[in-house]
């Protein structure tokens, strides 16, 4: 399942790769800029951060999973 770019409550990966770490759980309160997960592609890691304050409703990825941009 992919994030809907028209839905501001969805968070999408900025690049395709493997999820190496998930820093939040469903129900967690998050603040703008907080680390949500880390993705690795071609030995480079990038962090996906919260774009706004909110609450994690559902996680559709786990460590070891592959995501698309």
C-alpha cells in the first residue's frame, strides 16, 4: 500500500529501499521533525521524519521490509 500524496496524514518514503529501523509504534504521539524510520538504499541511510505534530495511527512497514518512493 502506498501513501496518498493528497492526504496530509500519510507519510511516504522519499526513496525506495529497505526499512532498517522503525522508531515509533501505533498510538505514539509524534512531534514535527521527530524520527519515524530509517531506510537504506545502496548502503546509504536516510531518515523519514514527521512533517507535523500528530499521532501514529497505523504502521504499514516493519524492519526488513522493502518500500517504494
